[in-house]
C-alpha cells in the first residue's frame, strides 16, 4: 500500500469523524470555565444580638449551584457551613447565623460560590478568614453597655411607671384648671382636651 494512499484514507476518516461529531466538538469547546464572582459586604464590627446577618453579591455567567458561608467563633475549629439564600433575582445572597448577647468572641468567616459546572470561587480563606468583632449592646435608657437585653428591660420598668405618674398628674392638673374655669362663668363652653402619648 502506498504511503500517500494511507495518508489519504486517514485524512478521509478524520474528516468523516469531525463531520459526524461536529455538534459534540463545538459543545466541548463551549464548556463553562469561568468561576463565579463574589462581592462581599464586609462588616468588620457588629453589635452582639440573637443573630448576625451576612450578605454577598454573586455574579455568574451561567447557573449557580450554591453559595455557602463558612463561619466559626474565634478559637474554635472547624468552620461551620451555612447555605446562603438568594434574595429574589437581585444577585444578593444572605444568611443569618444564631449568636448570643453574652458571647462577644470574634466571628471568623469566608464565602464560597460554586456554579453547576463545578467552577468555584472563595472570598476569604480558612487560613486567613474575614473577621467581625462584636461589642455589647448599648442600653437605650442609661447609655451604658450591657451584655443582656433583660437588664435593659428591667431598667425600663421604673421609667414607664414614672411616665404614667407624670401623665396622671398632668390629667388631674388639667381637670382642676377646667373645673375652676367652669365655676367662674355660668355660660362656659366645653373645651376639648387631646392627649398625644409617645
């Protein structure tokens, strides 16, 4: 068999193979190789509360599979995964993690996004995570920092009692003035009295 004939047959077979698998060949070239992009809304400080909210904006040219927050308290291992939920079609993802008023340890975290073809992006790392430091809530009454909301509620009770005493005394004073005015004149007219409690 002639070498030129062998090359010609091989070229025909290769051409036929490419022709028959044309769609598959083109499809193989259009596989998604671009990872998602994460824009993290990083809050470096927060107030201790029952939950802490974490939000990230994630962009993907095809379809996202999942977005996950990995978090832990300072000094703890390992990270705990928390799936982030899409906020409609906005591209924003959010999750609330449970916390405690009395636990002021820093929260360490990072976010991972994976698309349906397996491309992965991480914002922050397990070895170098983002950090959110927590401070005690501030009492609305005294302005002092406190560790528990129950203390603030207990402080509000005397204030509310004092406010009701003031309102009651005000109503009695207005009633006394109105009664004096009505005793002076025989044809006194009724004056409407309106209270606005805030």
